[in-house]
DNA sequence: TGACAGGTACATG
DNA sequence: CATGTACCTGTC
C-alpha cells in the first residue's frame, strides 16, 4: 500500500474524464483500474491518495501512469484570467491528469469510441477483455482480465466482435489488429516519433481518423499538444466567437481540452454564454 | 419516433 | 480538396 499527498489530482474526475475506460468506481472514494496487466485500487480523501501496490510497482508503473511528474499547477496558471469559461472548467476539473496509457489498448478503445457513448464503450471493452484477455489474480486473489493482445483480436472474426456489441466498428478493429501484427504500423517505433509523425502513422490504421489519432497521441503517447476535436469540443469552440486562443496554449492545449471536455460533459450544461474578454 | 453518442470509410464533384 | 452518406446499437 502506497499513500501519497497529491495536488492537482482527483481520481473521480480522472475516471469521469473519458480518457480511460477501465477505471471504475468501487465505492464513493475508491476506484479500480486495470492497466499494464496489473490491477490497482485507488482511494482518495481530499489530497490523501492510497494506491494498492508495492513501492516497486509504484515506481515502475503507476507514478508514471498517473503523470505525477508533470506540472499541472503551472499549466493552470497559464490560463487566461479573463477567460471565464476555461477558468470555470479548470475549477471543475482541475484534478484531471493526462494518463500515460498503453498504446495498443488506447488504439483499440478509441476505435470503439466513435459515435458511441461511454457506458457502451466500457461494455465493449469489458466484453473484449472477458473473451480475449489473459486472466490474472489481484492482490485479494480475485480474478480479473487483462486487455487482449493484438494477436488475439487479429484472430477474431468480425461477426464475433459484432455479437459483442461493437457494431460497424468490428471490422475496423480486426483489420487494425492485423495491421499491427503484420507491423504495417510498428507500434514499438511510435513512442520515439514526434506528434506529427506519430499521428500520420496512426492515420494509416483502419477506423482511425483525425480525432481518434489525436486521442491516441494525447492519452497514450503523451503529446499534450494534441487537441482532439469531437462533438463536445465543437460546442466549446463555439463559445469563442473570435476563435479559441491556441497560440496562447501552444504545447499543452490537450490538457485544456480535457478540462473543457469534462466541463462540457459533467459541468454546468445548457449554458450558452461566451467565454468573455 | 427519432436523435444522439468523444467519427470514419468510401464515393463523388 | 470539400462535401455527402451509411453505419451498429442502446438510451432518452
């Protein structure tokens, strides 16, 4: 068990931020997570956060996974004080971190995410894990499932995935899994590429368009300059009649995208006011 | 009943 | 290059 005093960290907000589909509430203050083949429970009371892992696992995986070395306070400080919309978004979702998720899992999850809602995405991911994922035991001795390897999904049939609720995304995922196995896109090389290079590679995959590629760049490769534009963010951008000030936030606009996305989804809704200034 | 959900592939002009 | 359309499926 690891206990940390953390700032700019709210596990509930992270779970609701829509970047990770395997971080789920167990109770009011406790969440479960499966990633990197491991199972973790996270409990938070105010700034006190407990992680159900050893010191070694913390150092090897989770400290980096939760992006604890990035200066979020500094990012928030850079937000225009007169931008009422962003200020409010930061106030509501300032505990969000951009997770450093596994590449393959992120690719698969965001192919499934298109024209889809979060509960159903979670259901699809669960189904894939249950059917094709390796089984393991958590620290209590309870079984859990890992996210399936590309090989497992490449061997699946389109019909099989349709039955699991993926709908028309089923052939996309099978094709992309096969492309990854054939190394038509080499995932091992992606982390060393620039944002633009990585995005171009990802766009070769089936079912990966501009928006999904940006999500993968942001949530797996940690290119926090990536700014995925979806239906919610389009609504947000409309609040800026003069255009969103991307220049001001060059290099980390993706973090603000997450604050805004969370705010659009869980914050004050039906508020058509512009951003001010 | 119909629109919508963190869009994309594919076909056209 | 820009626009148009079909696409699984559950939920409101």
